[in-house]
C-alpha cells in the first residue's frame, strides 16, 4: 500500500524531500503558497531583462546540491570552475588572485597566498598558523559554537586587516555575517570543508541562467514526471498531527490526508504550523539579510566573470549579462553589460532607498573598475532578502532543530535545520534529504507495526 506524504514548501529543501519520497514509492503532494517553486532562489523580469533576487553560488564540495541539479537535469545550466580562481580588486591597487595550484591540500593555496599583496608580507606569513589550527579542530565539538570566529582568528595571530582583507572574503558570503560575529563552529566548517580538506573542494559554481529557470522550471517538470502533485498558490492554513494520520488544510479548504508531513518553510512559519514548543526557540536564530545591486551599463567595463573586492563596500561582483537576456532571440546588445553586486550580511544596506544604493555602489564600483566612469547607467535594480539566512552567531547550533520532531508523523527541513552546514543551498538540500529519509524510515516502521498487529489479530 502506498503511503501519502505531504511536503509543505517548494524551496530547495522541499523539492529535494519530495523527489526523495517519490523515488522511494510514496504518493507525494507538494504544497507551495507562492505561484512558483524555488523558495529563496527566484528571478524577476524588468524592462525586458531577467534579474535574480540574489547571487547564489555553490562549491565543488556541495555534493547534495550538485546531485539535485543532476536529478533536475539542470547541471548544464550552470558553470563550475575547473580550478578555483577569484580575482580580488581594491581601489588604487593592482588585482590579486586567490587560486589553487595542482598540489594537494593545504599546499594548493600556498603560492597564491604568498603572492597576495593585499596583505603585508608579515600578515601573509602568519596565515599558516590558523590554517593548520583549523585542520585540527573537531567540528563535532559543541564548544566551538561558543566562540566567535573573529576572536579565534585574532588569538591565532590574525590582524584586523588580515581578517578584513582575506578571511572575510570567504566567511562573509558563506555565513552571511562577518567573522567577528560568526560562530567558530560554522566558520571552521566552511574553511575546513571548502578549502582545507580537499584541493578542489572550493572551486566555485553558479547559474548561467535565471534562478527561476535553473530551479523552478526544471523542478516542476521533474516533480511531475516523478508523479508528485504540485499545488502552487496554496498556502497551508493548518496542520493537525494527531490520530492515525495527519491532516493538512491548504488554500481553498482542500484537506490533504498524510501518513507523513515534511514542513520546509521558514522557521517562524514552520513553528506556527507544527505548534508551540515543538521546534524549540527557533525564533532566537535571528535573521541576516542579503542585498544585491544590479547595474546595467551601456558598455562593457570588465571581462571578468566574477571578482571580489577589498578595501571597498563592494563585496562580490558577477557578470550576469547573458543571464539577464536569457531567452531573448537577439541576446544582449554587444556593448551592454549587466553587473550584479552581492552584499552579504547587509544590515547597513537593507533599509536604504534603492536609488541611494544604486548611486552609491555605482561610485564604489568605479573606484575598483575605473572604466565604469566612462559608462552610462541604463538601469539599476535593487533586490533584497531581509531574512535570507539565520544568523550564524555563537549559540546558533543549539537552536537548530533536527529533522524529526516530537510529533510522530511530522518532520522539518530547511537550511536553518541542524545540518552542520551554514544556511546555503547545499544545507537546504541536505536537510530535505535527511527529512525525507527520516519520514520514509518512520513509514517503514509503521508498515511493519501494522503488519505485526494484523498477524497477531489473525
């Protein structure tokens, strides 16, 4: 007999969970309150161009997310560096490059860091001490989540300039808070897993197409082919988890019976659905924002696909020209360029007016790319996610719930759940897979219990 699974939420965690359950033979219904899938990875169209709500990247070590791309037949819509290479620009200085060579980890970065002239020679020499110490840390040690990553770096010989000029290049976009605020547990996880354990782990990938194409369109096709019923524009009004089956009431008063429910919404919404106290004090996880400033210029000002900045409010910049004109028969005008500035941990920017951000960051960009001064701005767009991620500060590990709950038939998933990863696309997919595995295991146990009861009664 097929078991019924209802997945609430159509982000990456929900997509992953629904596919895992359907592939195992369950009858799955995915319910999403919005009119499209993709969760916090979405796109919008303005003046004939596509823009993403934020610049999302993945690393070669993001095996669960990359497996989901394969399942969605979407890997060909992304690019993955054959070898890590991040140009780093600064106002009035020649560029540096953080790249890896052919040596095994951790020697794969030694040459690039030795030449990294955005730090003094003394600061470069002192980089080895925390790198070696990070490799020795036990990521399972709960004490790591009681320490600030920035303070730990300072204790290991890192100056404020070194933290700002190197460590935050990785910590800030991956954790969505600066090293001085971040948990050592998550900071260590990022650097160990992404840079120090395997030489190729940190190679960077990103979408070549709008995120709405990469995730939403491919997911709808794949879910439907797997037999999943997808209900869009159907906010869930209530969840009853008592009795022999759960009951999910979605929009238009449609009641869905479920042997298991996997809730993959934002933490506050999930807590509201499953009931007070079930998920613990998840509201204390807090939130950290991301802001993107998209600039469409009338000429090309850079041939770089992406680059980072130091000594500037600009953090990371991606050339999104082809993505902006995805699907247009003629493509982009030969002289036009769309650059997206990604700002993580954007507490200072989240409340600023769009026109102010556009003007300000156009000026900041011209300080690292002087060619911008000779270009005309065709369009400027600001996209923002006020609660893009949970706040990865000390103490956050204890607040992140496991995929199981005290309710026998209810499971939770999302990048905010207990994965050991920060709030990334990889974390979301891992959580969705874990929740699906837990739900399927429980359904198997229920089936066994039902069979045993039938045998005894006969």
